[in-house]
C-alpha cells in the first residue's frame, strides 16, 4: 500500500475539514460537542496555558478566547490555512509547526490537546513524547481519535468508487491510528492513560449531506485535492447515494464513535 496523501495538501484548504465537522455537528444522532468533552476531560481552568496541536479551523481556541479564557492559548498546525484562520483572534497565537518537533521550551504548558490529528502524524510516539516534554509537572494531555471503522457505510461507498476509478487506496488515516492502538502508545509515553468512549451515529434523511460528507473524505482515499477525477467521483457518489435513498425506507444511519484519552505529566519516573 502506498503512503497516505500529503497532509499539507489535504489541509491547504480547510473546506473539506469544515464540511466534516459541520456534518458531525448537524447529523449526529445524539448531540456531539467534542470541544466541551475535551475541556471537561482536562478539567480546564481559565488560567491554564493551553497548546492545541493540529488546531485545524481554530474554532476550539477561538471559542475559548471569546469566553474569556485568561491563560495563554496557542495553536500549532502544519497547514498555513489553519494558522491563518487564527491570525486575527485576540488572545490566541498560532504557529506553523509539526507535532513531531514542537517549537516550545520544556514545561511551557499546563494542557496540551491533540484532537483528531494523530492519524496524520508519521511518528505518533515521537509526537506524544513532544507533547509530554512541553507539559509542566502535573500538566494534562488529551488526545481525541475515532474508533476504527467509524461510519462504515460512507467509507465503503467511497472505497468502492475510488477503487473502480483505478486509484490505489492508501492506508486510510483512521485505520492507522485509532482507539484500538492509541491508548497503549499514550500509556507507554506518560505511564498511564484514561480512556473515555463516546458512541454515536450519523443519521441522514436526505442524500445531499451524505454526498457532501463522502466527497469530503476523498483525499484520505488517495484522490488528490486537485485530481481531475474529483468531479467524476463526486458525481458517482451522488448517483449511488441518491439511488440508495430511492430504494431504501428510513434514514441512512452510520455508526461512529470516538475516544478522549487523557494522561498526566509526571506519572512516569
Ligand atoms: C482532522 S484535522 C483536525 C483539526 C482539529 N484538531 C479538529 O479536531 O477540528 C487534522 C489537523 O492536523 C493538522 N496536522 C496534520 N499533521 C500534522 C502534524 N504532523 N503536526 C501538526 N499538525 C498536523 C492538519 O493540518 C489539520 O489541521
């Protein structure tokens, strides 16, 4: 299998990421608020200095700043678009950088978060060691990853169409790093890990949001953002999903779930 598509390329535009996030916000069977779940998992105090690794759209840090967070808020991402998304947010600084070599002094933060980003990091253990290094004594780390095989129906549809277009599917990010293997990696870096699981499903009663969500996954299946095959594949996704809704009774229900793993600096000697 060839390696996954360049992450820098996938996140040059934040549009597919935004579509995926909005789909989870709008179409989850039970209300889903990953930001709040993470804040609760780390018992975030208003004075905590927080680093968000792989900050993406920046919504997590922006919302904290707008709610009056008093500690330092720092975002880091390999994507220039992600850094730009935070450039004018008062109370937040954002920096281009890589989780595998954090550009911060040791013991600089009280909290380090890595939400839905470790899938993309080539050396996860090195990134975890970096997160631990920049945490103060008793500082808290939180990582969010999906369960393996989350939203299987959408995944199967995209995989089938991409394969029929003759594209060699790479290792899909969520099959590389997920709730099955991340807790052990965190435990071996920090000495212990706590895992909280949140199960849910995406439920769609019409084709359009399924089509948008499926098309927003194409990069992970080896279709480059600028590939000439994209329009054709998006049409093929549309045709399949519309045919499904025409032939089935009831909504499209795709199970999903994520875990929040937390660990504390200082648990390992
Ligand atoms: C799936 S998005 C998640 C964004 C955000 N954390 C969220 O949960 O909405 C993954 C993010 O990680 C970033 N990323 C990928 N590899 C990275 C790395 N090695 N170091 C830092 N950021 C990385 C991507 O550019 C992207 O913004």
